[in-house]
């Protein structure tokens, strides 16, 4: 019997073609609808490999059900959706997709920063609503990005890629990270700051830290209050790093000027979420890595990791 792979989203045929010959590939048949929990648990019970996406909660219950499971290949660089302790206990390898999405996610982070600073989305919407009546001196005005100070929280691969982009905009780049990065400081002229100092000095703050128990709720009312009232917060990491209730208050009360969010505490963000009532928030549906080339590269990494494990080789991108 061929080893079985279960894929939790409908992927392009191109991405899974190489697997069909040797494996029994089963795939949930919707791209934009999450696999129902009951289906996931039933499928995983028969699977040797699970190919998950960041929206799937791969918790202890999944590892308990997956008695034959050898690998979970997660289609994301983040893996906070996976219970690594349970994976270890059940002796399941977990892999992610580092490296291939760095530049694409940095592009999106910078695009969101520019869109938020210059109100691009709401300005475009005003045209479509027929509200562009004449050139207006102060209407649609935003914040300058060129020459401003950027504070990056989390200086990993994507942080460095954002810093490189910022240098092209003549920005002063501050960063905060668990440990200092002397090489990146020298190469890109970055300046380390303690978190509070970074929040006080930066015009734009971008969150690029992983979501861990330490970073959960790291940006709350106190931290938002430290930011300039002309400050802009951009989050392309994980929603849980920012306290959304505190962010709503800060945006509503003018403690900060605007926010650009690609990630949310709960995804998809519920349509009645208070943040969606504010004009100074730009929202995106978690599309940091969404370029055609990058998504296909991520899928290739996942497919290769699964093949490696099922054929007894050590895969790339092991997170535990
Ligand atoms: C990831 O892959 O973890 C990121 O959220 C990309 O958007």
C-alpha cells in the first residue's frame, strides 16, 4: 500500500503532481474554505504525512489521532499553529518554509506601510464611490515615508529585507530583537533600541517577530501610548502580538495615527470587528507571502520535505 498524504487545502495540480506516482494523495477540495475539523481528524488517522497551512490548528488532538503520522509540513514560515510539544511526544517531524518567502513578505510589509501612510486604499475607494469631486488641498493627505524613522520589532530574515527596502527610502532604521545583530547593524546601518525607546522614536513601527508566549500581547495599551501620536503601526507577523482592543482605543483616541494590518487575533477577522469601523486602519487578508512564484516555492519545499521523510531522508526546514 502506498503511504498516504493528506493536504488540508486544495493546491494547484502542479504542486502535487510529483507525489501521485509514489503516494496516495488525498486533498481537501476547497481552496478558501478550511477543512472541517471532523474531516481533518478522520483523514489524519490514516495519513503518513500531513500537509497543513497556517490557518489549521495542528494541536495535540491531531497528533493523538494521527497514529501513523511521520511529518507535518506547514505551508508557512510561522508555525505557531502547531503544538510542537505534542509533535515531539508523538515523534512527528515538523517542517516550515523558511527562506523562500523572505523578499515577498518584505515587499508586502513595505507596500502596506506605504498604503497606510498615504491612505491609498481609502483614496481609491473614494474614486469608485464617485467622491472625487475636485483636487483638494488637504484631502487624502498622509505621512511622509521617505526620510522617516522606521522601527522594526524582530530582526530575522524578513526584518533585514525590510531594512534594505527602508534604506532605499532614506529611512533611519531602528530595531529591537531578542539578541543584537552586529552583522546586520554594520551591513545596513541599523541601530538597536530597547523596545520602549524604539516605540518612542519611530514614525513607523513594523512587527516582524514570531508569535511565542513571550511576544503574545507584546504591544498593548502601554506600548501604544509610548508611540508618537503621528505614529503608524504595521503588523505582518501574527495578530496575537498586538492587543486589538488596545489598538482600537489607540486609533480611536488619536494615541497613534494609523495602523496597517495583514494579520489578526482571529482570522478571518469578523466583519463586525470594531477595528473595521475605523477609517485609519488598512486591512489585508494575511497575504504576506502571496506572490505566485513564492507560493509555488513554498509548496515545492513542503512536497520535498514530505518525500524526504517518507523515503527516510532528513528534510530541510525542520522546526523540531
Ligand atoms: C508565514 O508564512 O508565516 C507568514 O505569515 C507569511 O505571510
